């Protein structure tokens, strides 16, 4: 990797997501050599991926170069590298561009889509965990409408215009709302020779309510908003398989669709060498103590989605969300410095700042600790919070201008098929 040792201890961080970047900021210009490895040269703002998939934003506005984040940190080295294996006995990290030794290692690799072992479902459905996958989905949605124009078979045409989104969490809810708005505001103008009123958007949730991590009021209101937009919400319905044409459920209900989006689960993005059963909990997360040290492995830490810290308040670990990831990154930064100075470490304590989801124009739900609200004000709060946490002034400006433009014009101009989606070889790309 062409990285020389300095007199300072070396900390290797794998992953430049919310957790990794937050840790990096805390270690800036301290007496450590920090090597950050990521398989992408950019940080992704995942909460807005659904807007890329639905043509509301261009991908560049939710991605930010990692090198630029680190540009003023003199003790930092970045390498574009995919980590393949970790050897904790020799303290070595193996990547596609070579290997590197560490004094301390931090895993901040995030999570990946969990298909719960259903290979056929994985093969045919669309995931939305990265910019590449979001662009694939954007292309597929538009290609389906182009295809629908060409067929005389009404059955086939309907299937091309039907969308099934599995998973009633924020991702599923936000995507369903955005698709419903496209159906109403854009499709009739773009495809006047198609009866786009026949397009259906189904949101399928296995449990009794959508947004189950939020308050009951938020769930009820989000469902009401979605139904108002014409989305069909199916609760207590579990998708069992999808062959690319038909999605089956545990009952007689089936959905004929050319597009099934799987937003029903994630699992930790483990790396070989750190994937032993004794190190992990179900859901592929690494067991960590209150200082984010991986239990049973010396000098190795995990933060963010990949880490599972069990506390009385969070018996299955903290929610796999941006806030816990950022807070763990920041606390670990402080603790690593303390560790090097032989000072006692501070345990991590999660400060829950609330959660929110948007359903569409003027419609969002927000749960704060002591205050829960829904509707237009919630939508403004949702927009403000997302703009605030986006990295980079340019990105904030571009997103803001896009949102204002889309709001005034009822438009989504990034509905472009730049790179046609081919199911056969795109699926393993990411
Ligand atoms: C569609 C979507 C919507 C979401 N909406 C919200 C929301 O509204 N609010 C919220 O709080 N949270 C939301 N989340 C969850 C939130 O994005 C995650 O909890 C957060 O990104 C976790 O941060 P992290 O740093 O642990 O992982 P990530 O941000 O995923 O970063 C992991 C990094 O590790 C890198 N990496 C992984 N494996 C390797 C490897 N082997 N070698 C090199 N690099 C590697 C990746 O390239 C990536 O840059 C959403 C997630 C998705 C997918």
C-alpha cells in the first residue's frame, strides 16, 4: 500500500460512512497515524438514496469525496481498497491492493441487505443500499415504462407498471410515497399514450404496523398519508418468494410485478477473519462492550451498524441508524486518545435525538423525545435535518435548490436512464 510507519501508533479504520467519518474527525491532527480504507472513494448519505432512485436528486449531490473530508488532517492517509480479510493474530488487514499492519483496528463497515438466505428472491429483487443500486432501480423503473409502451398484452403491461416494496420501515415508506407522487405528477405527462392510472404501488409489511420503531401515532399517520396518495399498504403480509414476475405471500395473495424492492432487512457487513460465530450476534453484528471493543479480540473495535452493544435499554443493540453510528465514532475517537494516554475510558451512552420519515410533499412524521408531530411542519423539520447532516456546502445547496425547484414545478428532472440496468450482471456489482 506504500504507507510508511511513523513514530506514532497506527489506527486503521475500515469504512468511511457515518461512523468512520465521525471517528476520523475526532482523531484529526492527534499523535496517531490514521489509515482509512474504503471500497468507494466517497461517503454516501444513505437516507436520501430513495430520492436518487426516483429521479428527485442526482447521485453526486448525496455523495462526498472522502479525500476532501480528510484534506486538512495531516495525520491521515486514505486508500481506495476493499478489505478482504483480517488476521488478528498478526494484526494484518488484507485488501485487494495489498496488506497493512495495525496497532488498533476499527471496523466501521456498516450493513448490507439481508435476504434471509432466499437466493431466488435475492436474484430477482432490487436492493437500495448504495448509489449504484439506487441508479439501477432508477433505470429499471423508467425502462419498465418504456417497455410497457411496447406491449399489447394488458397483463404484461400492468405487471411492468406495478411496484412492490417490501418492508414498512422508513426506506419502504419514503420510496412508496415518492413513487406515488411520480405516478400522479409525472407519468401522465411523460407517457400520455399509457393509462398510467393502472400503475399500482404496494407496500408490504410483515408486522401489524408500518414504521414500527416509531410511535403508534406516527405509524397511523404515515399509513393515512400513503393511502391518500394511492399506495396500497399490506400489513401482516409476508413475502415468501419472487421469481422476477410473481411475488408470493404466506396466503393466497400474489403480486404480479416486474419490480420488487427489498427493504425488509439488513445485516452487518462482516469481513472474513472477524466473522466467527463467537464474535457475532444474529444479524451479523459484532459483539462489543461499552467502549466499542470487540469482545474477545485485542485492539479491535467496531462502531456503527456493524457493532452490537447490548445495554439494559437496548437489549438487541442500538438501532442501525446514522445517529448511533456518528455518536459511537465520536466517543471512540475520544477513548482511543485516552487509551494511548493511559487514562480510564468513558462508556458509550446513546443520546436518542428522535426519528422521522417523510411520505411526500408536505407530509412527514417526526417523533422527538417529548414531542411528536406530523404533517407540513414535520416535513419542514425533516428537510432541515437532512440538509444539516449532508456533508459539503455544495451538496447542501444543490439538494436545497433541487427541492425548491421540484416543489414549485411538481417535477423530478433526474429521470434519466444513463446506464441501462441489466439484471443478469448488475446484481453482484456492489
Ligand atoms: C435507503 C436507506 C435509508 C436510510 N435512512 C435513514 C434515515 O432516514 N435516518 C437514519 O438515521 N438512518 C438511515 N439509514 C441508516 C443509516 O444510513 C445507517 O445506519 C448508517 O449509514 C450506518 O453508518 P455506518 O458508518 O455504520 O455504515 P455506512 O454509512 O454504511 O458506511 C460503511 C462504509 O464501509 C465501507 N465498506 C464496507 N465494507 C467494506 C470493505 N470490505 N472494505 C472497504 N470498505 C468497506 C462502505 O463502502 C461504506 O462507505 C438508511 C439506510 C438506507 C440504506
